[in-house]
């Protein structure tokens, strides 16, 4: 069984660069040469080595939700995107512990990953689960779900790709709807989602225990 210490970034900070290590793409912070990365199709052996549909989760945390999805749906390739290395590493450990060849992990900032690292028109489904709400008004500019990110995400979507956005923060949920309305690429799918069928995660369980309402918004890419 894999141990956390076995996932080692093989260079010092001054030599930092993006690198793929055993189903784990590490994108360092404070790195300015993202445009040098060559976008590679998911069929590359370093990723999945096949052409199955690809679903991507942003803000995957410790990987509880996406690992369960990968187990339940081996016919789909799953990609977990998480900015925090300690959390992404826990998902990597789950991947190896549960033997999930249809899961790949990316440790990096979501907007950077979206703009520079993923193959165009390659995603069949997108999930954004409990992104940081940045609740203080002066920090709201840091929220992920804004028009530029949504437009970049649409470039990764196959025709008809669905995107599901989940948050416990009512103010952020309202902003998501406003930002999605600004983007010409997305329209509401009309689906009504519920937590029972959607799946569990650390944050979903935490906020439900605290009595918070969970907001689900489902959209479809039509560009």
C-alpha cells in the first residue's frame, strides 16, 4: 500500500516546474511559465490510456466524493483538481489504496489548470463542489465562479457537457447564477438535483450537520 512519503516532488523550489508523477500532476505555485505546457489528450498513457468519457471535479478536497464516483462508474475517467497539496495527496493515497485506474489527480489552482493544462473539448461532465466562498466582501474577487473561469471551462467541454455547481453559501449561490447568466456558453439544464443521489463528501457532511442548506445548480454547455 502506498504511503504519503512515497509521493515526492523531485526538485527544489527554485527549480519548480509542472510534473506528472504516478497519476498525479503537480503544478507549483508562484510559477509563471504555464503557457509552455503541452496539452496532452487523456488517452496518453500517463493519464488514462483510453478514450472513455472524462468527468472532472474541481475542489475535490480529500477525495471522498470523486473516489466513490470512480468506484461506482469504472466506465468513466475521473479527474480531481485540488489546490492544496496535503488534500490532493490524500486523494492520491485513496487512488492507490482502492486501485482506481480511472482516476487522475491534479494539484493546482483551478483557473490556471483550466486555462493552460487541460485538452480542449475533452470533458463530458464538470463538477464544482463547495468552492471556497471567500465570505468577506473584500475577498469576493477571489471566488472561482466568475465569467472568465466559466468561459475557459466551456472551452474544455464537449458539446452537451453538463456542469454542476454545489455550495452551502447562499450568497455565493446567487453570485454563481449571476455569473453563469453572463456567460453565453452555459444555460440551465432544468434538472433538479438532491444530496441523497449526488453523493457524500467531507464538506457536504459537515455543512449538513451544521444545518446549512446545500444549493445545487446544473447547467449545460451549448456553444
